[in-house]
C-alpha cells in the first residue's frame, strides 16, 4: 500500500472542470489558474477546496561545506539571517504577516545556540553537518532522526497548507549535490547561479562540490544520499512534507533546498509530489534546473533575489484565489463532493509511539 495516496481521480477532475466551465464568463479565460484550482480540488478531494491557518516554515541549518569557503551573500551568517526573520527584518517576514501566513523558523542544526523566541521551533539535530568532502555530512541515524523530527512538526502544525523553504550557509550547494546524485544531473547545472558569476568563484565552487561528489560516488539510496551530502534543514523538511501530503495538505515548495527535500520524499513515497506547487525567491539558474526535474514551473516569476520563502508568501494569494474559484463559484447547492465518489481515508504518517520512519529500513 502506498504511504501517500495519489490524487488522480478522473471522475472528480471532470466534476471540477465542469464546475469551472459552468460559467460562460469563466470558460477558457482562467489560464494557469484553472490548473491550480483543479489541483487543489483533487488534493483536498473536494469541489470546494478551502484553506485554514496557512503556515510558512523556514528550516535553518549550517553546513560543513562552509569551511571550504562557501559563503552566504553579503557574508551574513545563518544565525543572523534567522534572527532577522524572527525580528521581522526580512521581506518574507513582512509579506507573511501581510498575507496572513503563520511564520515559524525551525532550528534544525544552526551552529550556535539561538535565543528562545515564540516563533522558533528547536529541533537541533547537531550544531551543523560535517564536511561532505571528508565524509558523510550526517550519520544515517541523524538523517532518520531529522526526518522523524520533521514528521512530528508536520503533524503538530495547524492548518492545511505548509509552505517550506530552507535557510543556511551552504544550503544551496548541499541541495544541489543531493539533487545531482539522485537524478544524474550534472552538479554544475544546479550549483552555478548564472553566466555572470565570477569565474574564480565558479572554479572554487566546482572544486568543492565535485570533491564531495567523488567522495560519495557509489551512494544511490535516497536517505543515504541525504546523509552523505547533508542538510539537516533538508532532512527535517522531508518529514514535514511527507506528513503534510499524507494528510492531503498543500505543500508550497520554495527554493532548491525544498526541491531536494521533495526529491527525497518522492523516493520514499512517490505520490508526495501530487500535493505540491512550486515557488521561487531567487533568479539562480540552478533553481531553473531543479524545477525542471519535476517538470514544473514557479507559480510566479517576479525576478526576486532574496531569502527562500519570500516567493511562497507572494504566491499564497494566487493559490487562495484559485481555491475561491471553486468554493465560491457555481450553483452546486453546497455540495463538496460529486455523487458516487467516496471521501478518502486520511491518516497522518506520523506515529508518536513508533521509533521508526514509515517506508525506511
């Protein structure tokens, strides 16, 4: 039995399309919004999809690759970025508040001990991963613990929408390595930001990421790949995404770390991708390649170059509007499901009494 039920349902899809086309004003004029609306109806298994208490969760961690000269833009450290997000000093904080998204930051493995904050969730697996060029970024036990921590977070979050993004120095490079290893994509296509990147920085970056690849050349299992190249934030996101999908919640995937998490989640439960839409907060060309691995495009292309999660904030009104097309359009007299289609059984993957992660050895 699949850990996560696929959303495919031809009868329900036809009912959703018929509802959208019932209005002559709507027929043929909704463009991509129609596809989003149908996707929402399928994943909620309803003719009237609705969202409640949407959550934006930023997963933060440090990476051992940083000791090899991988730096954040403007030299900002992970802990500084986390505290700016929590203090409302980043655009994503402003947009989340404006759009009614409940913002939380998860400390998955920041190198220092962060001060307590009402919106900070402490799930530190370790004080940063190890250097993937030297050995595994994390142990398999740590990878499993991180996934399980994410499952717990996903199970306790309120609402039925989870927007995910990663944050941390070295996060992009770690995620690029995970995606490259799992899909056979040249790591250069995922790691390089664009043709304007300084050639000396490109050369150094390729020495770092290709050195890490060489160290773990024979690894193929998804969780072993995750452990090899690291990203406590990516591993915790895997668990959160799996639980959200198992509860038929929408997952908004923002950034390459979130794409890496989804790729690992889809290797554990293939249908996890059915519950996702994609967003972007950066013009980084590696993200173009990451999105292409899912045959997806971002909901909005705004030319942003800021912290991941910002694009999800700005895309949320579009998603909510697509749901409103179905929930507030038509004359179905309040019916939420068409006749003859039974509602699915919804059960969270997370079991607080089980020490193991479903689908993993």
